[in-house]
């Protein structure tokens, strides 16, 4: 799959209009098409152009977040591959308007927490799988019973570390009153992990 990411060098969305079959959400068949009853609405009609695709300036889905660059994900069909090789996607990337990231579906898998150990005065270590989000998304750590989440940016700024299998949170940025017995979750690639009780 390809992720098209807005570089925010211009205001407003970036239009990609030379793809017609790459969007995962292309689900609605158009009505009244006798030539091709399985044609999709966004492919357009005889007297109406196909619906263009828009790369939003900031993230809109599943929850709007103005601090994260907007993006859309495309299936790598022949039409999308052609566009990325020499068509509109290629030209938008060359012009510095979008970034293009190639990934596989498993990169969006739900994270799983397998252990969480609190070392008072030192750190909280969370282990598991799929903790990293696909750019430009960032992962977030949610500690049950405490309203403020710990963002990936705050974690790294405080000297913590994050990899696909381990997160180390410095004790200094843990919320007041956080103790063993509380729960820890990881939000990565828009998927929320299981809750694991901290020991």
C-alpha cells in the first residue's frame, strides 16, 4: 500500500485526480450503469468526471488532529503504481507537496501489551508488539485512571525510548499517583491495545 502525506507547504488539501481504483473505501457501486453494473460511483459517469482524491492538510480520521499531517492510504493497483511512477503522485512528490510511504497491511496491526513493570523512581517499561505507528501518526501511552496520555513526542523529549517491542517511560513524566496495579495501554496506528495491569 501507499500512504500519501501532505507536506503542509501549501494551505488546503492536495488533489490527486489520475487514480481511479486505489482507495480502500471505494465500496459504493453506482446505480443505472448498463455498460458496467459493477462500476463505482467515484469512477464518474459518461458526462461527469470521476471523483478526485484529496490528501487533507491535517489528519481527519478517525479523530481530527490538527497537530498531525493529513494523509490517505491507497491500494497499490496498476493505476496507482503508474501514477506513483510517472503520473500525478510522482509529480506532486517531485514538487514537494506530498511525501509517499510504502507499507504493508501488517504495519497497521493492533498493538499488544505483554508486560508492564514499574520501577519506582526509575521508569515504567512496557513490552509487547506493534508499538510504532506508521508516519506521520505517533503512538500514545494511556494509563488507566489518569486523564492525561503520554504522547510519543513527550516521551522522547523526556529521554524515554520507544521501539516496536518496548516502551520505556521515565518516572519523572508518569502522572502523580501512578502505582503498580494501574493499567497500561498503547494506541498505535489508530488501534488501541489490550489493557495490561502494571506490576
